[in-house]
């Protein structure tokens, strides 16, 4: 019960923080909308062609975008970790009897919540432009994306705790993010890619999530690709959380 | 009763840097205990180990009767900690932050409200408690941070460099408030590299250097160990004269130590009042013109100098820390 209370208290705090950072909010809302406005027009001529079987490119592009948003929302969390490490907030909270899990996970869960909000706005804006929204598929997709945020968030926080300073942290995280994003098909489906790229992509967890997103978004739920994505992401949730808690208990000094 | 006890407490970084080296410590309940030493002496590391923030590599420690290594969660219920960087939340108001601190410590909402009002009075937070903390001045922020540390009425409060970065007036105010806290029964364990702060504030203090306590006792006891006074001279002429003078001083049996401090020469003598006339006669005979002369009773810096061979003032001024805190 104490743990649940700590989770609620700390989650509330993190969630409200975001509301008090109008610039962060504005960027969070506008990023996906900018992709929608300034990137999808480039794809229009591909509609019905390779990689874009539907007559509306949004049906393929938007689910990929969701994977991108979730990935980024988690992987940037470490910046916040470094700031709160530097101004002593992490130390201060660690000396309280608050649950260690609640301390570690509350910023990540707040990211999940905000990611859902941003995605809902994106989907709501995309529907009038012809995006075919399958509600059940989208909801399952939101769960999968939440797991992805936990993975990238826990990873990012742990790297932040280990590096303890922005420059190294930023190089590591952006150095890893770029190939992961390019090899996942978030912007253009990898079905258009040469075989070697598709082979490498199979080692990329985000690839599974993006594939599953596209299938879910088309309304199919019971599907082996979707199952595989949950399996891969779920396994990574356990692995990253285990790593994060170990580092969190020891390395904050 | 000792509220904090440590036996052979040790922290080793990178397998070889002994940041804290077999430290023994006994702190009595209800006093202000000052931990004085230069940056890098291991003060913060000791504090962090006792506050359950970093693992103890070897040795034992208890805080409020709880074993720090075996039951860190129990320790946390009895302590407050205000780090060098405080940890106030810039995006929250002081009141909100205090509320969170109370709730995380398991206080009920009625108690939280009552306690916040108390702290607003004690630490004089009224004017800004409902403003976002990012708008606070340094002194206001520090007061809020102390309030956060004592929100749950801990038995032991750890304060790491409480007045670093504060102007003298704010420091003095904080001293008053720290004493008030002590008078309500809280044991306060503070680190500082300010001699004046350690001297004025601590009921008892330990001087730390290179991971070890080099002296412990009340300020008066420590100064008495020096058993002597210091005399500070400056001369009318240039350096050559000083060196000659030093040689002369070193020949005098009643001068225990002579050291050049910038343009001054400091002597340690057993009894300053007796030595002064003697010294003046000596200098007069050698035709050395004295510009100024001052007699002083021993300070904590003299204690530090005696124990370590270095002056704390110089250490603090020259070495801006060798990575003790982060």
C-alpha cells in the first residue's frame, strides 16, 4: 500500500511538472503534427505502391510515427535525470523512505501518460485527413508503446545515472537512437529496404514494435507479429528495469 | 547516548582512493556536531554513507540505533538530509514540495499541514512559500531545503555545507535557526570548510583530513591541545629580511614554530604575553623594523596546521576540491 501511495504521489508530481513547462508541452504536441503536415505530403505519390498498400499513406505512416514518438519520449528522459541529479533532488528523495521503484519509475510513467496524450491528439488530427482508426487495435498499440517507453526510459535513465553529465549522455543516447530509428522503419516501411537491411533490422527491438503497430492499426490483433513484439518488448522491460534498479541502488553518488 | 556511531568506516573509490579511511566516530544525542576539513577530506562521503546514499565498503555504522548497512530503510525513517545541492524542486512551490516530503515520509495530511505551518514560522518562509521555488533567492532556497530536511521531525539531521554560497547575513540567520533546531532536541551533523562556522556553531567537532579524523573534541578542547599562542609579524623591509629573520627566530628556544605566511611571519610560542617583550628586544637588537604585530590565541586553523602540517585556509583557497562531491 505504501508503495502504491508513493507511486501515486511521485507520478502526480512528475505529471504536473510537465504542465509547468509550456515549451516542453508545445514541442511535445507540435513534433508529431509537424511530421504529419510536412512529411506525409512527400509520401502522397507512393500511395498504393510498394510499402504503402493502402490508398491513404497515413495508414502506414502514422503507426510508424507512434513508435517514433514512444521511442523518443522514453529515450530523452535521462536529461531530466541528470538535472535532478545535479540539483540534488534525487539525493533528497532517496533519503526518504519512499519506495525505490516508485522513485525510479515515476518519471517514466509520467512519460507514458504524456505520450498517450500526444498520440491521442495526433490520431484525432489525422482522422479528418483520412486515417482509418481501428479503436481496439489502437488501444492494444498504446499498451505496446507504453512498454516501449518503459524500455527506452529505463535505459536512458540508467545511462544518465552512469554518465552523470549531459555531454556524454547525449552522445551515447543519440549515437544509439539514430541507427535504431533508421533500422526500424518508423518513417518508411522496411519492406522497401534491401534484404541486408531487413536482416539487420531483425536484431532491432523497435522494428518489431513498428511492424506490430502497423498491423494493429489496420485492425488485426491476434497475430504472430503482434505477439512477437509483445514478447520482445516485455523481455526488454524486465531486462532494462533490472539493470536500472541495480544501478539506481548503487551508482547515485 | 551516541546517536551516530561509526567503527572503521571505509569508502574506497576506484579500488585505491581511500576517501574515508577506517573512520571512528561517536556523536552524542542533542548536539550540533561539526565536521571540519578541506574539500576532498571525505566529509561528504562520510555523510553520504551515514545517510544511506552510498554503500559502505567496510566497517560498521549505526544511526539512531539502526544499522546502516543492514537496515538502511529503518535509518531513513529517523534522518533528514540536506545535501550541498539541496534538492528543492524548482517547478513546485515551497509548500507543495514540503507537502510531498511529508507524505513520502508517511505523515497524514492533517499532520503535514500543521507541520508546514510550523516550519513556515520557524524558518521564516511565509513570504515565498506559495511561489515557485525557481524564483527564490539563495538564502530563501536554502531555508526551504532545511525545512524539507526536517519536515518529518527526524532525530538526526545531516547538513552538508549548509551555508556555502550564502552571504554573511543569510549564513548568520541560518546559524540561528540551526541552533533553534538543536534546542528542540534534533541532533545536527554538519560538514563545513569554514573555520568560523565550525567554531561558532558546533558543540563538538571533528577535524578531518585525507579520510581520517585527525582531532575530535569541543572547540575549546582542541585549541587547548595547541597549548600556545601565535604571534604574527610584518616587517618594513623586503623578503631578504624576512628570511634572515626566520633564521633568527628558529634559533630561539622559546619559539616552537615559525612560518612565512605571505608577507607575514607567524610564530607559535607557549605564552604570547611573555614572549612579546622578548621578541621585540631581539628584533630591535638586530635592527629589524617591525611594521605590525599581532598576538592571537589559537584558532581551529592552528589545530589543523598542527595536526596536518598545512593551513586549512590555504587548502580551502588553493584546492577547489578534488572531486569529493560528484
